[in-house]
C-alpha cells in the first residue's frame, strides 16, 4: 500500500477545506471499499480525510413528509430503521441484500453510493482498464464480461455500478445533497451517477472535494407497496447480476403510478422511464408488464456472455410487477 496521511475531520468546513488543498486526497467513510482498493494499488490517495464521525448520522423526518438520511448513517442502521422499513421497504430490502452483516455495520450511505465497479480488470493493476487508466483499453469486451452492462455502455467501458441501495434510491427519486468549496447543491440521484461515454474514469458528477452530506427521500405514499428483488450467482454475499426495485400503485385493475429501477445492468442505477410510461394508466396485467419490460430493454446491447441478462431482467421485471399488483389489489 502507498504511504498516505490520515486526518479526522472536525467539522464539514474542515473536511471540505482539507480536500480542496489536496488534489490527491479522498474522503473516508467506513473504508470497506476504498481501503480494499488501496491495498490492491487501484486507489492511491495521499491524504484520507475521515468523515465517518461527522454529525451526519441521523435519519430525520422532513416537514413535507420525506426523510433525510445522513451521509454517515450505517447501512445496517438504515436497513433496520422503522420508518424506512414501513414506508420504503424496497430500500431496507436492497440494503439487506448487499454485502454481509459485518460490512453493513461499517458501510455508510455516502460510501455505498460512491463504491466503485467490481469489474475484474479495474481491480487488477496488471491489466489495462480505461476506468483506472484512461486510454489504456477495455479488455472486458473481449474477455470476462458475464456480469457487466447491457444498457448505456460505451466503447470505452462496459462496467456496472455495484450498489443495491442506489437502485432503490433511484426508484424513489432520492436527492443527494452535497457540500463543496463553493457551497451546497442538490443532485437528483438519477443524475448523480454517469454513463461511461468517453470518460469512464468519472463515476459521478461530483467535483473533487465535494462532500456528500445526506440523501433525501421524497414522500411517496405508495412506496409501502414496493420491493427489491436481486438475482445473483449465490444466495448471499454476491453482487447483482440483475436487480429490480419497484413500487406500484394500482386502482381497480389499472396502474395509477409506478416507480421502477434496474441494477446490475448499467454503469449507473437504471431508472426504467420507458417502462414506467407504458405502465401508467394501463391495465395491471402480465401482458402490460411484459410490454413495459420489452420497451425498457429494447436498446440493450449485450455481449456474447451477458445476453442472458436481457432475458433475466425481463423476467424479473414481470415477476416483481405481478407480485406487487397482487399485493396492491
Ligand atoms: C465482500 C464485499 C461484498 C459486497 N457486496 C455488496 C453487495 O452485494 N451490494 C452492495 O451494494 N455493496 C456490496 N459491497 C460494497 C459495500 O456496500 C461498500 O463497500 C460500502 O457500501 C462502501 O461504504 P463505505 O462507507 O465503507 O465507503 P468507503 O470505502 O469509505 O468509501 C467509498 C468511496 O466513497 C467516498 N466517500 C465516502 N464518504 C464520502 C462522503 N461523505 N462524501 C463524498 N465521498 C465519500 C470515498 O472517498 C470512496 O471513494 C460489498 C463489499 C465487500 C467488501
Ligand atoms: S469495463 Fe470498464 S472497468 Fe472494466 S476493464 Fe473495461 S474500462 Fe475497465
């Protein structure tokens, strides 16, 4: 591991100022991703600014009926929170489907959003990788890509974003609040992560030194009828091949409203806006659900070894919506 300096931030201003002074610095949350990448030589920060003890460890109700989740709230605490479990069950389920109990006890909300891809080549410094070393190439296209993207990929990179939590938050229209040297800003979660394009080294729209302080969940009455389903190679302790986060509002036999997002299929949590447009106002039937899934996946560009994901995603979307429609009736 490269030598690095460590500072524990006393407050937000102190944290932001420390990174503003150090272009090769990084914030440290629970360390469950960043420290692993440092051991592998993939991340080589010269300064770590520990922000896990800043006062962002609360889950608060907002006056408009939404909920604010502090950036330092641990994944296990968020998953177990009574408000989250009852009002946003898909988020609790997504968190509990990720990693292990020990990891969730350390992992923070901000760190989870900002964890990096699990593409094998990204984690292996002996291999080229455009995300780790821009311009070096993407061996995954011709090599191992069974778990990589089918939607929104580019010639430069076909990585997927590994977070389960972020997929549920994308479905919920969450908003990420950040503090930078030039002040605060709020970024809709669906715009927070990027597609790879020509700059796969940039996972998000954050500028260097911007600190995530919280994530706001808007009020969503029908999120009580929601679920997160994750398909993976083994029953636990594995990243998603495909996951679906969904909330459904059915009146009579008609879909009144819906939120749908996919994980394991793209460089970012994939909000299924095409499917949602077909579903709203349509009969809550298997035929509609299949049509919506097909529309969402119409632009999928699988490679030889991950074509199964298109079929899998279609089936999981239809299954999840069918189950939620039965529950909603
Ligand atoms: C074996 C294993 C299995 C796993 N399985 C899953 C899984 O199935 N599903 C899943 O979703 N995840 C899984 N994970 C990933 C785990 O969820 C992440 O490692 C964790 O959420 C990262 O959170 P952290 O607080 O430890 O982040 P850190 O490692 O501390 O940081 C991650 C990144 O976030 C940045 N950062 C941290 N806090 C802030 C902040 N406030 N503002 C700006 N930047 C910040 C850091 O600089 C770093 O770039 C797994 C991890 C392991 C090791
Ligand atoms: S898919 Fe992306 S992360 Fe993986 S090797 Fe290619 S450029 Fe690197």
